[in-house]
C-alpha cells in the first residue's frame, strides 16, 4: 500500500465523519483538523501529501490557509470544498494550483476522482524522483 498522508480540514464534524472512510481507501493515513489554525499546525507536523479543506472555516479560512501552505510547499496536492460557488473565491483558488475545487454537498464520484488524480500525481512524482536519484 502507498504511504500517502492526507490532512482533512473541515469544521463540521458530521461532514468530516461521512467522508473519512472514503479518504482512508486512498491513503495510508488521514489526519483531521477542525479549523484552519489546527490544520496548519498539523500540516507543519506531518507534512501530508494531500490536503482536503473547506473554504469557510474558523480561525483561518481555507483560501488563506492554502496560500500560506502553497508559499512554502509547491508539491502538496490541495483539494478545496465549499458550499458556495462564488466567482471571486474560485478565481483566487485557481491561483493555488489545486487538484479540484468541489462544491458541497460533495458528490462521492467527484471526490473519488479528485483523490485518484492526486494519488496518481504523487506516485508519478515519486517514480520520477527514484529515476533521478538512481
């Protein structure tokens, strides 16, 4: 099994628990945070390969958090979820090189597609890095 780590940042614990099983199908370990500040601390501690986060969160909103992380990590795969289809937020999100911008309620197939794409990109990067170091 892959050793891919995912950080899931969602302030609604009910929503978090709904998707946790699906996330665990795709990655080795899932870390959960309930707000942007906790999410950033977990990011710094565990350096996950994938981050799934909501835009509207307490303490640090998702776009601000994603930008802060992207400023120090160009490789981490980011998937953003939101209940809002606001064009301004979407345009800001595009600049963050996301895997996917998913509107809530999250359709399982769309989430699975985004996770598959992220895992595929990570495995491709790791494969290329192995060839370079050999």
